[in-house]
C-alpha cells in the first residue's frame, strides 16, 4: 500500500529554510508545518524568526495567496510543551492537509522534533505520572547546571553530546525522563512505522557564508525590536527563569534587560552562541544519511517533483 507523502525541509539556523519551504508550497500546493521548538509559543515572534508576512505570496495576477501554516503560535510561553505533544499535533496536521488534497511540508531546524515524526518515536516520558514527576523535578531544580550536566554525561552520553549544554530546561528534562522511567532519553524506540513516506531536503551554506547570514539576521532582528519583544513577554508574566530556558536570544537579551551585561556583551555572546548552535544542528543532521543536501531551489524542486 502506497504511503501518503510528506516533504521535510531542514537545516541550520539562518540557512533559508522558510523561503525554500514556501517556494515548494507555492509550486506543489503545499502547507507548512513548523518544526521549531520555540515557534510554538505565542508572542515569541522576532526572536524565533516567524516572519509570517512571508506566507502571503502574490500570484501572476498580483493577487495575494496565503500559504497556510501549522504548529506556530499554539501555546503560551508560560506553559510546558513536549516533543511527544509536538509529534501528536504534527501527525494531526499531516492528516488534515492530506484530506484536503494538499502536500504537507515540514520546515524547521529542531532535529529531535523532525526525528520524532519521521521515525515515529515513543517517548519514555509518555508514561510519567504527574505526582512522581513533580518530586523528581523539585529535586533536580535544586541542582546547579554543572551538576545536571555531570549526571547526564554519566547516565546518557549520547544525549549529552548533542544537547544544548547552556539550556538548563532541556538538560533537566533529559534527567527527569531517566529518573522517572528508568529509560534514557536517547533510548526512544519506534512505536509504529509512521504511515507516511518522507523526503528530507537539507539546505546548507559554507561556514563563512553562514556566519555572515547569522550576523545579518541578528542585526535585523535587533532593529525590528527584539529587545522590546522580550521586555513585553516579561511584563505579560513570563519569568526571567523561563526566558533564560528558551536559550539564545531570550537568554542573552533578558540578561541585558536586567542589567547584568552590557549591550555589547549581549550582542557578542549571542552571536557566538548562535554560531555554536548552528554547528550543533549540523552535528545532529549529519548522522542522517537519508537527507538530500542541496544549494539551489531548483534542486529541491527536482527532488520534490520526482518524489511526488
């Protein structure tokens, strides 16, 4: 039986994934499903690069066509959002799009989210009882980030190697899964082979060019009002601790707003962290030999046409 087909556009931050996904959506009657762990949160717009105006495309008669998107702006940043929940919602979006005769196009750089839907992971956290999790969480929250990392390295070296070591929320979550379920975060197994066939297309640039793109994008976001956006989130009730947990822009800008670092220090550290983040993304994606790496939109169109 032939499986329903799904396109996946992936790559590092600032690689132009959204533009490529939109070009394919326009050409092949598609809709976008975000695979970005921070774009699910409402109000986190400039810092996560949602750029939703790009989803309005003019056709040959200069009429505006809106490319529909999914899994963007779906929860408050005050709440928790898990990979397991993302997987469930993504599958629902696929089915909805396919029922309407359109092509689902996953677009993002969160490797774990992409693997969750492509490989059909069953997460150890799915069986966690809230009461038990609460006890473990309260204990781990007393530990320093260094101690959390030390434990994670001993317990689950595979996860330790790829996790954002400055993101306390993710490090602690990996340990929570182990201490509650007895299973490593990396020891997820396929529940069922997903009822979809996937074409994974990766977009990449040489290191120097990517660094230039990252710098240009950071400067643009600062001019667009990223600092004001993060101030507003805090005023609306998102704690500094929570903002720190989102990493990158939200970590360094919140520190600047609180006066613990200068604007220059914020910009320098943020740029360095984003470049390092892009490197970690590539480390994750390079493990997957099924990704088709391309440099031009025409190459992606050719692969998609053959796949569909």
